[in-house]
C-alpha cells in the first residue's frame, strides 16, 4: 500500500468516525433540539451520491467511509424524528 492509498484509508476512517460522538450523545440524552434536520438530509443525500461514485469506480475507501457515514446519518435522522417533542 502506497502513501496515497494510506491517506485515502485514513481519511475514510476519520470521516466515518466523525458522527459517532453525536450519535452516542443523542442516544444517551434523547435530545435532538440542536440537530438540524435540513443539514442531516443534505449530509445523507451527499453521502449516497458519494457512495454511488465510489461503487462505480470501485474506490474502497470511498465505499467504506460513505457506507458508515450513510448508516450513522440515517440513524441521526431516525433519532430526530423519534425524539422530537410534538
């Protein structure tokens, strides 16, 4: 593995873990007041587009990162729907 591939995998890993603290916090507190649904929908949509791009070109760092990010952002959207007080 050359340094470019290593950089791609490190970037994919770091991008993937960025949502974990937010998911954990919301899961524990059940508070979604400060979470923007518009932002989460944009993130989810862009993640799906990146995932299609990665699959089309067989770019594993892109596929892996966006699969994880897609799952975590979908989870945040779910939390926003479920935990929002009417």
